[in-house]
């Protein structure tokens, strides 16, 4: 039997190999027992699912186990983005939520995201509690019986979510703008949302890859990064569109393409969204970011007099820190961003709308927003390389990094470092180098952000050579 292990956001595995109905039921029983132990079982659990192969059937398996434990399922009537379910948990004051999704993973995979009562990612402590309960006896009630017993209630999660978006961003201003927006939901659960949210005004919203297709044709996986967005980038180059917005398979991440067809990297997008909250919205409060995210946050923090907290990678760290500090924004290098006044969780749809609102409010093009940002914090360049290594050498590589810390990175003195989630080295000008291992595969990642493209190459080469891999 495969070991079920939660990663940075839930459990994911290959369908029919480890991701089986039996294992989904096992995780569902752990959820039921945890919720009961926490005294939240009377409030019901919201269940949603994405557009992947079999997702709605795996969601039914979750509901059957919950019903077998006397817990009501508040069940989405169609496939749905993860942030929509996260918001529904808070709006309905439910005990928790489950989303059947593998997010941006390849089409061979599916997954199980557990969202506690606050609508965010499960903290490491909650994950540990779930994993403790994975060997419990499974109780199950057939779905039809659960329905007739009142333990399954269907609902439309989208309506109240869209109302909420209208409270946290100026939808009417975007609708009346005359912007031409092109959207790529990447065959995923976000399809149809932007046309529905922004319809009926002067704005034009086009959509590609807007049908359900679990194979995600034309892309290795539905992750909104440059190599998967060639169709969107080409359309932006060849049309009069002003803004390209892409969302991953469950729409909790965003990718932005400007009017020239240039993909804005996720560090640039984090900094733009932080600037939007600070300048356009006039909000004040801490900002939270993962350690693989931009040092532009610290520079904006100094300019606007707000504190910046840096966490290990994953919203299971970022979300709780946002709640603890009442942060205005939380974000990570993978393109997931959350905002005060909404949910302590990534929302790729809201993130795209905020970039559009920023363009309207500042009367700037998408590329003009980036120029404006760089006027404030200086130019920043980022890249990352991933490479495999022999798993047997893992401890040797870790020991090598621990015992040989660099004194300089690309010729600049290292002023501090941290080693709680990989190995990160900082220089005085805001440049940094990070080396991390994948939690699930024999893959090492080297990240850097610095002040010139030449230094990016130097620092990535230095990082790789430091590992000896």
C-alpha cells in the first residue's frame, strides 16, 4: 500500500496507481475523524471538484464516507475553482472543505485538498493531525442513501463568490473600462468565470481553452507559466488585447501576459499586486511572502512603512501568517496570491481582476505598470533552474551546502542566510540565491533574483556548482 503523504497543499498521486477510490476514502475518513475530534462535524463539509478525469466521482466517494460518519456534505453542483470552495466554507460557516483537484499537476494525477474552517490551506499542524488518522476504519453510506437521508445538499458555489468579488475589487470600474482582456483557463475549473463576472459592460473578454478536457492538450500540465502559455502569448502579440490572464487547473494561481505578448514572471506580479494594495487601495499592514519570492516586497515595505514577513514555501505557512498578522497580501513564487478582506488563500481569479483594476485606476498599460514599479524599486531579474540528482547523494549534497556556505554571490558579499527551508543567501542590494530540494521527487531547484540578466546567469551557475550535482 502506497504511503499517503500531504505536500505543500494536499495529497496528490497518479490516478489508478496510488490515487484510487480506496485511498480517497481513507483520507476522507481521516478528515471525518479530525472534524469530529475538533467538534466541527455539525457544521457540514463543503465539497468541490475540478475538471480532471473522474473528479466528480472521487468527490462522491468523499461524501459517502462523510455520510457514513453522520457528517453532511454541502456539494458543489458543478466543477468549481478551489478559491470558490474556500470562500464558500467561510460564507456558510462550514466545519471544513474538500476539493478534489491536483491543481497544476500533469493530467495523469488527481489530488485531495483539505481546507479547514477558515478557508485557507491546512497548516502543518493540521496536516500532521490528518496523517495520524489515516489507518482508521472506514465508514461509508451509499450516495443515494446519503441524499435521501439529507446528508448531501447540492449548491451553486459561484453566485455568492462573485458577490464577494464585487466587495473586494471594483468590478464596475473594470466593466466600464473598454479594456480588451484575453483569458486562458487552461482547460480547468476557472473556465467561464471572467466572461460571467465582467459581462454586460464596455470591457471585452475573450477566452481560449475554455472547455473541459482532462488531457490539457497543448501543454504538459495546466500551470500558468511561460512554456505552457504560447497560445495566449501569441494571441496577445497578434491582437489588440490589453491584458492576458491565465489560471491553473483549479484557478488558485495566476499568470499575466502584457499587451506585447511578454509573460510577466510571478515575482513581478507579486510586487505589482503589493503596489496595488499599498498605492491604489491605500491599505496598510504587513505583507507575507515565501522565501522564493521577490525582494521587491522589502523595498516596497520600506517605501510605504510596512513590515514584510518571509515564510517557508507553501500557503500552509503563508496563510496562517497572514491571519496572525492581519496582512494585506500573501504570495508565493508559483503565482498564488491572497488578500486581506477575502480569504487567507490563493485566488487566481481575484488576482487577475486586481491587475485589470490597477490598469484602470492608474490609466496604464500592463507593460506600463511594470515600468512604474521599477521606477520605485529598480529593475529586478529572476530565473530558476530545476535539475535531477541521485537520491542516494541527498545527504552528501546537504552536508556540502551546510559546511561550505558562500561568502559572495556573483561577486557581492553575502550579508545573511537562512537554512530552514533549503539554503538561501542574501546580498545587501536585495539580490538572493536559493537552493531547495523537491519534497516529492529527486529534483533540486536553484532560484535567484538580482539586478541584471548577466548576474542571473552567474548566480544560477554558482548555485548549481555549489551542490556538486
